[in-house]
C-alpha cells in the first residue's frame, strides 16, 4: 500500500503581473489586467498538483510560512485538500514571496524573489519520526540558504539531509531553481550522491553537467540529452534522472534505459501562463515513481500534467485528476520526433 509522498522546502506566495513584454533596463512596460496572488514554491506547487492528480494519495508538507497574510493564504489553500497533512508546517517570521513578471509577448516569466523565512529552513525543522511516506521530494536547491551551506562531511547541508532521509527508509527526490552564475557546480553535485530521483530542466542540467543542451540562439540539442543524463547518474542519481523542457521530456531509468518523448501539440491561445509547468511535470513523474510506473509512462504523465498547468495563468489551477490529464495526450497528439541522431 502506498504510504505517499512528503514535500519539503520552499513555501512561497507568488504575485504574478501580466506584462506586455519584459523591458530593457530603464524602459517602461505595461502591466495588464489579471494581477494574481497565489501560492507557489516547490512544496505548495507540487503538493497541490499531486493532490489534484489523486485525492486519495497521502501527502505531507514540511516547511516554513509566515505569521502574515501570505502565511494565511498558504495555510487556507493547502488546508482545503483532505489528503494534505500540514502538521509539520511551522509559522514564523515573514513569508517568502516571489514577484513574477509574465510576458504576454513570448510567454516567458522573470522572477524577483524575497527569501523571507525560507532562508532559515533546515533539517532541524524535520521530525523524522513523524514522517509518513515513501518518497521525500525536497528543494529548491539554490533557494534554501541554510541547506545550501557547506557541510564538512557531506559537502552541503542538503546532502546531509538527503543522506539522513535515506537512512530513515525514504527514497529521495530533488529539484533546483534556475539561476545564472557558478553556484551549480559547487552546491548541486553533493546532493546528487544521495538522490534517487532528479527532475530538472535543460538549463539546470546544462549548468550541472557542462553538457550543451540549449545554445545562445535558444536551439535545443536533444542529441546531447543522453550524455547529460548519464553524467547526472555518474554524479550519484540512483534511479531516475529526468530532464524536461518545452520541447519534451527525457530520462534514464535505474537500468540505463533511455526515454525521449515530445511535448503536446497545444493549439494557439491555449497557453495562459508557464509559472508552474516545471513543477507540474515533476508532480507527474513523482506520481509515476510512487505508483511504480515505468519511466516512460511517468514522463508521459509529466508531459500531460505540464500541459494541464499551461492552461491557466498561475501555477496550479490547471491541474486535474490523472485520467483527465491523460486525455490531453489524445486531444493534442504530441509533436513529431524530437530525436536527432541515434542514442
């Protein structure tokens, strides 16, 4: 019997501003109608998506929310779902918020992040004896200051936490946040040594592995995906290494079998926002892992879950039950082969 999934780490309120286009420095842009205040971050997004995919799946949240209106919003919205356990969520200080600038011109979004109390979240807030689940999904790495700190024995505090999770019988899963700079090669690899499932986007995978996946002209290089995934496995990912991008999903399973699947062919006007698409994809893959899907079927669900998410402006409103989500695969037959060369 499934014991469920535990989600730990960033709990955030997103304030999304639809804009005509993202301006250059010192330029003016127009904020259009539709400003939204919604819950976000790894814990809020992924746990909500999982709860909507299957309202019988046991779920547990672990993290920090503020003694403020943002904390009230998170607690109220997550509390609506009967299968989410909030007993390990601590209210203290000021909530983390993200200002999301969502461009109508190209559907891309830019983030301005206030860390708030999430900066102090670490293993001291986890009561291992109170955790009930099969998988611990934690993150985002690079956005949890205390867990990103150096650890003499394990490399980072996050790596130590993941090792302890495995010692307590949990399979581990991580996600990272997209950023520029050189922190990836120092902070992410230590965590991969104690990771069963790693689900990240192509930009993050490129920075971790050094393998070119998207060039300066924004061209994807799917012919390099297997190499990047293999490097992730060499760094320690023991079960599934998965990369997602707008074009599709790619993965290597525990037996070294390679999966490459195209994204849905969505009609013009379907996409309302992409704020939570990556977390939705991750939720689909995690659900597949919990339910003993093959990696191929887990990525299929991830692609359809991301497609559902894209139908709404905020991170989670577009998610539906598994059966409904999978209908998108029939409605919007995936694009043609994205494979270049042979693998």
